[in-house]
């Protein structure tokens, strides 16, 4: 009798523990790898939020080199600048799962992933992310050769990221009730300036960024370099500068938008000159 009683108690305790830890076990089971997400193209923002920054970096790279490359002949990285930002977050211990930064970033990555899925014809589900359709349009237009002009390309790219970013902000603030710190909000304003620069690239600028004649190299202006979505260096270094400036609340001071952009470019000039000289 005593043995049966002990067995019953043990069984009861095990059942209680399993019920208590069932949600955690289920969440762990749903934590797919970046490779699995890139293959299925159906990992939502909540699942991406649970990823570490190195995992998100791997996911973006795998999406770019894998399914996105199916859509655009002649593979080129399309989101290296986003890779640079994710690397910056990792280096500065920002974007822990459940944080404001994490959800904003998750909205961006989700938009890219779903945009690829839609463009490939795998699914029409946007997951409620307005950036999904814009990324799908961007990739479709790019694959069809209709975004050869840098001004047209950058406008389409920035509009897609803007929509995904705003969705990420809504996810953080409206869905989860999170608020950005003062520094994070000012840092976000710098990212808005970056996207604004992409969207408003003057078409005439394209004329000074093409070869002057057959066999001559293309002239890479600092604007070309700074807004090159296929280069991680400007975004990572620009993020470092933006974060330091955000700590001093410079956007709220007498420093205007144009002066702020000039400060960006001045600080980044050394990297620009080094890369263009080497390339």
C-alpha cells in the first residue's frame, strides 16, 4: 500500500511539473533555426523576436543568398546594410528578445521573409506586415530588370523597409506596450533620415555615377557608397556614429537635418575613401 501511495504521489508530481513547464517546452520546440526559417519562409515576427542577433544575421544572409537569389538573376546581397545594423546591435548588446529594439527589428526581417515568399508564389499571406507586399514588388521589379536606375532602386527598397519598420514599431508599441528609451528613439530618427535619403536620391545623381566611356570604371560617389544596400560598412559605422550622437540628443539641438547628414558623411569619409581606393 505504501509503495502504491508513493507511486501515485510521484505520478501526480510529475504531471504537475509537466503542466507547469509545457508552455516553455512548446516555445522551445517552436524555436526553429535560421536555416529552417529561410527554407520554410513562414517564421513570424514573434518567432524572429526569440532569435539572438547572430541568429537573425544568419537568417538575413541565408534569405539573401538562397530564396531571394532565385528571384534575381546574378546573385548580389540585397540587405547587407541591414546585416550591418544587426551586427551593431549585437556588438552593443541591444535588441534582447522582448525589447522595443527586438520587435522593431523583427518586423523588418519578417517583412523581407514574407516578401520573398510572396514573390516566389509560395503564399499570399503577408502576416499582417505591410512591408511584405512592398518587398515582393521590389524583388519582382528587380528580377524583371525594371530597377536598373539607382534612384528607382533605392526608392523602391527604402519604401519597403519603411513599411516593415513602421510595422515593427507598431508591434512593439501597440501590441506589446513597449516604449523606446530616449536614446533609442533618437537613434531611430537617424534611421528615418537614412531611408529619407534613399527615397529622395535625385535622378540626375545617377549621371555622375556611370562610366564616362567604354572600359572606364564607374565613379562611386560618397552618396553611392553611403546608401549602398549591398554594403554593411556604411550602415554599421553610421549606426555607431548615430548612437553616440543620439546619446547627446543632437537631433533635438540646433543641428538641422542637412547639418546632421553632413556630420554623418564627414565622419564616414575615411571609410569611404579606404573602400573605394581598395576596390
